[in-house]
C-alpha cells in the first residue's frame, strides 16, 4: 500500500510531538504535505489525517460501506466512560443509544433549559467578587457543569450534586495534562512516576463518582415521581429496547458519565475563548452589544439563538481554536481512494478539524479572529466542522450552541467585565481536547 506522505522522524518523536505540541505538529504537517498525511503513532494501524473538504465528505458521510466508525477504536475512553457508553458502542447499538439520548438535547426540550442556563449564569457571575482576578475558564466550567448536572439529573445545589460536581472536576483535572495522556498510552510510565503521575488518584475519584451516580439511579428506581421527570436520566430509565428490556445500572452509569464529562468541559473551553476574543476586540464587543440591546428586555431564548452576529462570533470561536482537534477515527473497510491515495482496509482515517479550520483557501489569515467571515460566506458541513460529522457527529451540538449563546448574552447584557490578560493566549492540549495554555484573567467591574 502506498500511504500518503509522513514525517520521516522516528515513531517515538512523532508520538511525543503529538502528545505535547499537537497543534504546531499538525500545522507543520499540513503546510508540508497539504490535504492528507500519515502519522506513525501506532504500529498496529497506519493512520492518515485529512483536511480536504471533499475527502472529509466522503469519509464522514460513508458510515457503513467503505468506512466504519466502530466503538472499539475509541477504547482510550473506557478508563472513564466504561464499555457501555455511546462513544464506545458500534453499529446498531450505537444508533439505538443515539436515538435514546438525542431527544433530550434537541427541539422543544431546549426551551426548558433556557431558564436553567440564565439562572445558573446569574448565580455564578453575581458571586464573583468585584475587583478580584478570576480565571474565566474556571468560571465557565462552574457554569457548564451546573447546567449539565441539571439537564442530566434534574438537580443541582443538592448535597449529592455538589459532591458529584467536585469529584468530576477533580477527575477531569487529573486527566488534563499531556503527561497523563502519555501515561495512558504507556502504562509503564505511570508506574515509574508513582505518586507524581498526575492521574495517580484517578481510580479513587472514579469510585467516588460511581458511588454517587449509582445512589442516584437506585433512588430513582425506588421513587415513583421519576415517571413525571423530564431529565435525561429519567428518559434513559424509561426507555425499552426491541425486546422490552430496560437499561442496566452499568449502562446507565456509563451513559451518564459520558454526558456529564463530554457535555461540560468542551463547552466551558469554547465559552472561555469566546469571552477572551469578545473582550479583546472592542469592536466585536460593541457590535454584539448593539445586536443584543436591540432585542429589548427579556428577549425570547429562540430569538437570541438566531441572532446573526452572535452566531458568527460563536462560529468563529469554534473555528479559530476548535476544542476537539480531530473527529473520532474511521476505519477503511473496502479499498477506497482519498486525495489520490488508495487506502487499504484496516487503515484509520482521522478528519482533522484543526487543519481544516486553518486552510488559507477557506479562511484567509486563519490566525485572525474575524466573525464577519461567517456573514460573508456560507461554509459547508465539511469546511466548518467543530462538532465533527456523520454517524458520530456530536450529540450535544444543539445544546452546546444554545448554551454558549445564552450564557454570552447574559454576561454581556447584565455584567461589566474587563480582560486583564493582555498578552496573546494560545491553545494547548488538555487531555484529549484543547484549552487555553494559561489562565485568562477577568475582573468584574459591576
Ligand atoms: C462546544 C462544545 C462541544 C464541542 C466542540 C464538541 C465536539 C465534539 C466532536 C468533535 C465530536 C466527535 C464527532 C465526530 O467524530 O464526528 C463529539 C462527539 C460527542 N459529543 Fe460533543 N462537543 C461539544 C459539546 C457536547 C455536549 C454539550 C455534549 C452532551 C451533552 C456532547 C456529547 C458528545 C457525545 C456523546 C459524542 C459522541 C457521539 C457518538 O459517538 O456518537 N458534546 N463532540
């Protein structure tokens, strides 16, 4: 097989660069090799990375025949999400799980979340002391965690919710450094590092989280009022498969853990970047405020959701520093030609969201934050894909966009903030996703 070009450095160097400096490595590869390249990160599977929109369309829209997206390729998530999560499921079971979860994160149900989003944002921001330094990502993470707790369990600020929020934050912190990713790939490194391994107390934390989640499931099973609740846990508990079987406790736990973690870290980072860019660019802030103020007092959440400039600001934020750098891997099942290369069955193909969003032909001056791009041009689903595409496209896409817009609208119209971090902030790896490379400090003025 003739694979697309690859860096000629030894595999160990490629792995280290991929773990510690993924963005500059991907930039380097795309500028050298263009639309498609190979990285030798795993001796068992050749893996190619694509950023050509036509090739992305072929890969992401062909979910069963030439290419598949089996859950076993996402095994790196099982240490946290277990083996029964939608992320690790394949084929029919994967589709069924998506169908079960989707309704809770789409359509009319979103209206019910508007009040929660406004209420949580107010309660968190109003408690920030005036004049004190705050890292905006810590603030947005508190907001998104409380919101997802409410959507998933229908509760927050109860002692159990507060404890789970604390444990989840600690879990995600312990797995956020590049070093903990390295210990996941090379378990021997974790043993050598001992208590200096950033994830050394991970098992204890996961057991604490599991205990709380199983207690909540048990309490719902014993409690009649769960029939009338509309949160995601209640929906999943009342769902039945073709044979009339309900989900087991382990299935429920894995699904809840998936939604709780995938559902808040990502949005917290996207919101932190949005706040950074809005307050760094005075003209962007002024335009946004004009648009928001034109709606008058207490505008409808759906009207806020459809605002063109707010949408452009959110899109540009997700474009310039996408939180997910890659789509989940797809596996070639039948020989297929991509960008002039014939790929054999077994090859893994990664859609590179990061490289696509930095293509000069689509986004001139890609390092410039320019929301107007999204007003001047309509991008296809394979040119702008912060939520991936095809069979594994993000389940929380609508929820995340709704949440981003309402939180930003609330902050901008109700509070005065000031950006204290004046130097350029860059993205860095945070576990399997990306995040700001240092705290972005904000000060609340009123
Ligand atoms: C700004 C916020 C978010 C971003 C940028 C984001 C990004 C992504 C990306 C890139 C994927 C992989 C898609 C693919 O391979 O084609 C994904 C999958 C996923 N996301 Fe999100 N996500 C966000 C918010 C959320 C939220 C709020 C939830 C849940 C409440 C969520 C749950 C999931 C799940 C469960 C999957 C796996 C879907 C599957 O395997 O079928 N995400 N997300």
